[in-house]
């Protein structure tokens, strides 16, 4: 029996995501979490919503972060310079740990337009140079929590007594919420975590003050002032589909330049030096 005491979360603020033309095969892009808000969004760095075609994200490097790519529509091929290869389909998530350095591409299959969300998760100082890895999280294979009129697919962390076996360097809860109109579900979150909900479809009421949110809106979770455990209640107004992401803050300095995120400017310079010296592995064309 669960004897934990949960503090109810509210919503601190709500903002709209406006998709803008991206140019060429990068058709549109919306800033879900804008970069630069390092302390507020910690451990998250930014999230983008993208609509793109083949040739947009060719081979490019990363160091010091993890990227979490959720495919909403289309088929996305990924390939890297360490021999990794795969195709993600709608509903799948890829959890890529760049660590000390990787060069990869994310390219729609020919003729496909991919609609995706990509979240960047910061790595702690002592894991910045960890070994790169991929985790392809297939929607059909993820643990699912069922409630009346509601489904919670757990890509990372847990929801009630349903837990994913996804490997995390930073503890992160990442779930997909699918609710019928009028249904209610409560998601538990460690009290120390920062997090947000992004509404993909429909509308609903979120948190202790029943804050309304609708498609293409971000709802940033309020803090619980040191409480150990918390939860947020979600009630669908219209059929609702949303992503909830929450993670334990690192509280470390962030220095970001392009695809590299480290703790100091010297480490950024070293990242560029290592990349150009071939220490990320072989270049791909």
C-alpha cells in the first residue's frame, strides 16, 4: 500500500508555441522551451517542435547533452558515426546520450515530412564525457498505465506503479498522456523536479487551480516548496494528448555554444578542438 503524502502541483505560467517558417526542407519550427533560461528550466535546455523533410538535419556533432526526440508524424531515420542506425515511427522516442561526443544525422525517409519534438537534457558535470549511447524507445513496447478513459505511456521514470527501464544520467519523468473527453488522471512527480506539460491535441484543466491549457500551449509546473513528493491532476475538456516532462535540476553553470553544452568556456573551446581533431570519431558524409 502506498503511504506517501503528495503535495498538489499548480501551473506557474502558460505560454503559446507559435510555429514559424523554417526555410527549405525545415518547413516550420516552434520554440517550446526557448534556450537561455538555464536556471528556470534546469535540467532542460530547450525543446523545439519541428516539421521537416529530408536534408534538414544532416550529420552534425554534439557533446555534453542528451537529446530526446518524440516522433509525432512521419518516419525518421537516424544514423551516427559509431555504427548506430534505425528508423523511428510515429509515437516512438529516441533517447540519445551524446556524452563525450557523437556525430549523427536525423533524416526523414524519402517523401516523408516528420513532425517531432526534440528536448535537450543537460548532463551533470561528472557525466559530460560519458560514453555515447542510443535508446530507441518503441511506443508499442513502452509500459502503459491504464485508468478510466486515460492512458499514460511511460517513456522514462514512472507513473503510479508503472515504471520504465530507460537508463537516465539525470532522473527524468517523460510520459505521454492520452485522455478521453471528461477523463481525469493524476501524475506523480518528485517534489524537487522542474517540469512542464506540452499539449499536442485537445484541451483540458491542469493542476490544483484547474488552469486551462489547449493545443500548442506549454504549462510550466509550479514548485512545491521543498515537499518530497508531488502530483498534478489533469482533466480533459476535449480529447487530450500531451507530453509531460519533469527532471531533477542540476544546479550547475551552463555554457552553451551550438551543439555543445558544457560548464565553462574553456570546455567549449576544448569540445571544438576535439571535434576538429577527429576525437568524436570519423566524419560522415
